C-alpha cells in the first residue's frame, strides 16, 4: 500500500501558520469590538470561533516545532504524536464552542436584540477575506497532517460562517429581521459540531493505537500467513506510531522444527510488509512448529508467552 503526500518545507509551513495566527488575532479583536457595538451575537459567535482558530493555530504551530525533535531516552518513538494530541485538542475546542453557541443562540431567539446591520456586513466581509486567506494557506498542508487538517476545517467553517453572517446582516438591513442573527448563529454552531464530530475519530483512533483506517489488518495477517516458510501468525499488533508511520509486531510460527529458515523468512516478511503495505517498522518474534504457542489469540497479547521460548527479534 503506497502513500503519496505533498510535502512542504517545514520553515515555509511555519511561516504560513504564523501569518494565519496574526491575521486571525487581528480579526478576532475587530469582530468582538464590532459585535459588542452592533449588538450582533452572530458576529460575536464568529469572533469566538476565530479566537478558537487562533488558539488552534498556536497549538498547531508549537506542535509542529516539537514534532520535529529526534527520538531520545525519554521519548524513544520520537515526538511526532504531539501533532495528533494537538488535533484532538482543536477538535474538542470546536465541539465546546459549538455547544456554547447553540445555547447563546437559543437565548437570543427568545428575545432578539437590536442589531446594527451595516457593522455586521462590513466586518463579515473582512472576516470572509481573512478566513479564506487562512484556509488557502493551510489547504496544501492539511492533506499531509491531521494537525493542520483540524486547522483547515476550523478556517473553512469560519469562511462559511462569515458568508452566513453577511447574509444575516443584509436581511437585518432590508427587513429588520432580528431573529435571523441568532438563527444563523445556531446554524453555524450545528455545522461546527458536524465537522468536529465527524473528524475527531481519527486522532482518537491513533491515540488508542488503533490500526490504520485505510489498512485491512486481516489482509496483512493473510499475506503473512501465505508466505513460504510461515505456518501461523498470532499476537498481532498493528498501529500508527505517527500519522504516516505504521508499525507491526507479531509472533510468527515457522513451518520447520528448527531455525534454519529463519533469516530467509524474516527478510521476505519485511520485504512484503514494506512493498505491499508500506509498513517499514516491524518487530517479529519467531517460534518453531514444535514450540508454537497453541491457542494464542490472533490479535492482542492476552496470554503469557511460553517460558523458555526463543527471544524476540526486534528490528
């Protein structure tokens, strides 16, 4: 299984995120001031969403820096998974913001306040420009990073929210429909929740050491079992060490009753895993047919290994 990703120079990517941080910071301040002065909850809601974007951008920026650190004695797998943690934080923030906006929108629907339509439209247009710029800055990067994808969805939803805010402000100017502002707020919140809830499963799966969603674990096991010299496979663990780095460890039972074929079988397993599935990191423990662990579970490691068995081969 081959994976093709568009890679951007780390420094160039950092500059893009930095520009997005400053743009969102300035926009957030402008929208909060404008929302308070105009009485528009939709504008304040959009500002809160932009503030969460700015915080998310800062988290992502720091995570990108940390993720590039090499492995050390404290973090022997490296620091790459920090970007998955950052994505989870950002999606969780989106969910909290979404629920808060639904609550506030509901309160305003009961008693719609006066709203200055022109202020809403003007700041909504400014927000649309900045949201679109930020989304464009992160569009290419999000294809290769769950961390940046969380940011991109933040900014995409912001851009759509800005369109809704402009539409609502126009209706207020033309028809004095004050209920439109909180109604649009609730619509924005529902969309935010939809995006966050549909995307948050990916980071959670990775942090739970789940097998890659685009890789069939059963197919990997089947391919292993079909190799010459392999009688059985059990105690399989397949997970993502980092977003684009898949790892596997398992017990392999050799066909013979000695270790004469061990090196050849091991080389073929590692070649097949790399070529057919893109798995470059594997830890294999071998057993001969006469010392095989009978009744072992296929996935997981529920049962203790047999005493006196061969030592694992880690490479």
